[in-house]
C-alpha cells in the first residue's frame, strides 16, 4: 500500500464509512489494534478481515481520482507483457495491460508516483495510461511472465540443446523420441496448453512455416497468433503430441486423429488432436473441451421469446425430431446438451451417440463413437434402439444410413435430437432430401428446426452511442418487417419477441451499445452467446417439403409464420446492448429477399 498524506487518509476513511464498507466503530477498534501492534492503519484494516485489499485499493483510487482496475483474475497477452521486462515490472510493481488510444495501459501499485511513471514511459518509449491496482492483482499479472511461451522455450533450450535439435532433425525417428521426452519440449507444450486453458481458448493451431513455427489460439471464436517458435522445435514438439495421443510418430504422410487429457489449474481438460501433413511439415490442431464454466440453461445461451417458446413446445412432444444446424464451432452440440438438460429426469431413458463426448452428464447414457472398432453413428444407433430409449441424441447426421435410422427412430416413438451442417434452419429439410430421405418421412418426423451462430458478448460495463447512417439502413432493412410502427404495438411485439426495449419503426438513428474498453478486455467483449432462428414444421411447410421446395421457399414460409431470422435476432440483441451490430454482421449473412 502506497504512503498517503494525512488529508488523503482521512478522505479514504470517510469514503469507506459512506460506502458502508466499515462503520465508525470498526475504525475505532482497528485503530486501537494498529496502535498496539505499531502497524499502519490501512495494514490493520486488511489484517482485520473486514475489508479486502481490492476494496481498499479501489476506494483510495476513487478518492485520489486515479483510474482503478481489478487484476485479481485478469489474463494479459504475452505480447503486451513483453513491452516491459519482468525485472522492471517487479521492481516498480507496474505491469502492462494493453493498448488504448495509442497509449500503453499500465497498472501500478503506487500509481500517483510521477517519477516512476516518467521512468516507465521513457523506458517503453511511448505515453502511458496509468491505472491503480492492488498488490495481489499486480502479482497475479507478474506470475503470468512465467507463462510467456517464447521465454519458456528459449530460456529452457540453451544453445547446446538448440544445436542438438537442429542436428537431430536429420536423424532417425528413434532419436527424436528421446528428444521429445526432454524437459524443455514438455515444458513448452505444457505452457502452450496452460495459456490456452487460462484464456478459455477453444482451439490451438500449431502451424509449420518455411523458417518458423507459428502458434495461434481461438478465443471467443477469433483466431489470434500467440507466439512463434524456431523451426527446429517443430519435429520434437509434434512428436511429443503424437506420443501423448498414442499416434504413430513415424507416420508423416497421412492425417492422424487422437486425444488425451491434461490437468490444469482450472481442472482436467480433454483434448482432441488432429494432425495433417502440409507443405512445410505437419499441422496440429488441438481442440480443448473445457466445459466447466458453460451454462446449459437455454436462457443463458441466448434463447429468448418466440424461439424459446417454440423449442419448449417441441420438447413436450413424445416423438419426432428436433434438428439444429450451423457451421463447425457454432454451438450446435451445446444446444443439444441444453435440450437434454431441460427434459432429463428419472422417468425417461436418454441415450446419446457422440463424437466426441464433450459434456459428461449424470443421468444420461453416453456412447463414444469409435470407428476403429466398428462403432459408427449408424451401427451405434442400431444398438441404441435395442436399449429401450425414450430420447436419442445423435451427435451428427453425416450420411444417408444415419439419417435413415434417425428418421426410423422418430417414427417408432422416440424423441430424436441431432445436428446437420447447413447455413440456415430452413436448409436442414432440403439437406435431408439430398441424403435420400423421402419427403413424406421428413414431413411426418421433423417438427422443430434450429439454425444458429455464435457472437461475442459485450461486457457488463457498456457505452451507448448513436448508430451511423449505414447501421440505420441495415437495421431498418433487417428489422423493418418486425419493428413496431406505433406506441400501441410496442407492448404486444415486445412480449412476443422477448425484448423489452424495442425502438419504434424507421428512425434516423438508434441507440446502440459497445463494451467499455478495459485493460483485461481491450475489445469490449467477454464470452459468447447464440443467435438463433427456430421454427416448427407447420402444415404449409409440410406441403413445401412434399413438393421438394428449395430452402429459400421454406425460409420465406417460416418468416411469414413469424420466425425471427438469425440476423434479426442478432440486431435485436445489439439494440438491447448484448452485442454489437458489427459483430452480428460478422457471423450472420443477410437473408435472401
């Protein structure tokens, strides 16, 4: 805790009382204890346990009018950390956090120390934006210097080992195996995986280039480069991953798939490994299946209003099919798990067939597909239907055989959930036709379809702004058909759609929101949510299926019956402050006119 003047200390004491964090009686007792032990008052306050260091630091920052940031759980990009050496950061208890308006954001324990700020500014060679932070918060970031991947590898691999690695690239695979068991490579891989887990990355891409090895991570759906390694590390690093995944380390010509589990500070994480030969070596893509912080409540995932009601109506049916669609990584599997969570009970038998099993759910019989022993979706589904299930979940319908069996299951009294890869909800039905399923079977079994995408979610601290002319035109074009045109329509339409702050129809400007830029969230986003379009198969849509209508005709019919498209759902969420128009435009294409 920095040394404060008597007047500032008095103001802090008053602020703590005004905010209800401490009472005058608390101060009296703590002051007596401090005098007895000869410790500073603020140290005694923290020792008393009545106030955390974080709360005290925030109050001091408010009194001194210094911007404050809570770093107790913040994760900083290694590229940002590299702007200030660990030695200097630790000596001055100052850590870099990000960039804002061409200035480097730095958090300091003694944020009002002008000399220290000037020194750091000169050292970095650019102007600073200084925040106050607690000692615990700064030490949390200082610990992350140890997670600097490039530093981990380069410091571990001394000159002699680097030369040995380069030499061993040309030697036998047996020698490579020895190297892969060496601690520097294991440490490098552990650091990469720990970094990805801490940043909630869904995938890691290890990509060989001609002269280097590039590492990228996908966080909230966006790929970002996190480091580059020397080319000499590629062979032993890939071999290490193959050994952990029980793959053939001497096979470099064909793709290989594997899996293993790691223990991280946040718990065990399942990894799915895909290795493919590319021009400059072997590319490795690692998918992290860490579901510890994922909510399986439909409302938390972004389902709202009419879409939510349509899904729950479909779940009340005793048989038939509920299908969800979208590209890879759009949250389809998570939606299926959420549906299972809604209906799970001791009264019904739920059996799933998955590749891979991403969530382990109590009370659900989950089967992992294993093509090597002949357990495919099709063969597994045949077996499932002999297990007296009430509900069947098939991870993905990939071929005609699986589609036929899923339809037969729905016809014989089972409720079937599954996914397909299509661009929209309406595209599911023609896709089944393409797989050779008869139109009358589709019309009589499929009763609810879902299309979805994922967008990044604004953080809770948001800033309002007026829409640009281009945004106004896009909003009017997209939402015009469903926006209320008069005051009397707002209540009715708001209740139907599930959004309480709908604007009136065509305007010159709308109020939009973006997440406030903060050091730990420089782009204003944290986490993701879904954009959905959901409709049930009505008599009119059944007629279109029987006529083998195109997806565009089915889309128009569904919209005429009240379906909200993914883009419309996204714009409604943007107007509600949940995300931004730009983010919706990134993932949801304009609907065909």
